[in-house]
C-alpha cells in the first residue's frame, strides 16, 4: 500500500476526530469585498435586536447612534477602513460620513490601528476587547469625537501620555492587561464617568484620582493596591467602586458620604473597624453577613 493510500484511509477513519479549525485571520478590505457592511441605527428598545456578538456591550447605545458590528470576524488588519463604503438606511455612503458611530471590533486578531482610523472624527465608541494589542496607539488622541475606548484582555503594559490629554473622554477600560502603574496624569481626565483598570498589576494609585469627580463606576479590582489616597474619599462615585482582591486594610473616611456602594471582597479590611456610615456603603455578601 502506498503512502498516499494509507494517508487517505487514515483521513477517512479519523477525519471526524480532528479539531475544528478556527477562521483564518483576514483583512478588513478582504472581509468587505465578501460581505455587505451594514450600519444599524439604534432605535427605542431596539438595542437587544441588533446583530451584536455575545461579548459586545449595549450599555453605551443611545437612540440615534449608529453601529458597525465587526466582532469575531478574524480580522488581523483594519487597513482601508477610512475608504469603506457602507449601507446606512439603504444608502451607500463613506463610513466617514456616518455620525455618532460605534465600532465593535472585539475578539479579533488586531495588534495595531491604522492612522486612517485614528483620523476619523465621527467614531464615538471603539471596542477592541480581546485582541492582540501590546500598546494603545499614541495617535488615538487625534479622535476628538471619541467618548469611550475599551481594551480589555490585551497585552498592554502602559497607557501612553497622549491618552491623558483626551480630556473629553468619558469611558476608559483597560482591564485584564499588564499595567504596572497609573500615572499622575490620570487626573487630567476629569470627564470620566467610567474607569475600569481591573485585573492588572498596579501597586499604587496617584493622589490625582481625587480629581475624577464625575465617576459613576470605578473598578480597581484584582491589582496590588495596598492604600487608597485619602483625597479619593471625596469623590462621590454614583453607582459603585470596586476594589476587590487588593491588599487593602482601610478605606478613606470620606467614602461614608458616597452615593454608591463599595465592593471590598477579598481585601484585608476589617468591617468591624469601619464607622457605621462607611460600613453602610459595603456591598459584598461577606460584609453584609458581618454587619447583621
């Protein structure tokens, strides 16, 4: 029996046992040639009917916003994105003409953003979770229309200084990366309402976090933070502060006046030593059990 014959027989016998191959990485230009790129408009109560991927977020969608869904497409390059023509309301238009655009690019194989994307001023939210970025591009600061950017689950070791010049930014999420510091310049982002830097290796928070007075949700969970700046206690976080799984032993006293709750699960904070006003803000099951 020849080698080719034996190989054919083995393929017939065991072919069904072979692992299923993942889609090969592709360029956006190639994907656009094979697929019609449709822009979806968010209408009242329609966010749950949009063709979003399982990991795509809907909490930033507002009525009238436009959505381009490109998550989980195996994309390795976004070259040519500024030249794309898309269907918006049945009309073919340049993607650069679509106002209030949110682009979902989660779960791809992207490691860089082309300059042409960073020149688009109509993009308001950019989702790049679970890709292969080693760094946030410096030129992202050119996107003056950008309200929020999401880089969860990449390999980013630092936030470039240019990001801290984006004083108009409202949401910043760089969780599950390799950050080892948070620069003092974070205090420049005074319009942030959402900050998520959880699951990194940050040991220290700068005093300037006290300038982030518009925060509604803030997550520093799963870092190496042993102390929170006392001035941070004056920030009236509206919904929730999460500091889970950090070696904290105390909280700033000012947090007792916070409207939101504080999740201290997995810290070394002794609930019994906290003043009643501060104890009332604690939201963990462990804390609630001790407070009875």
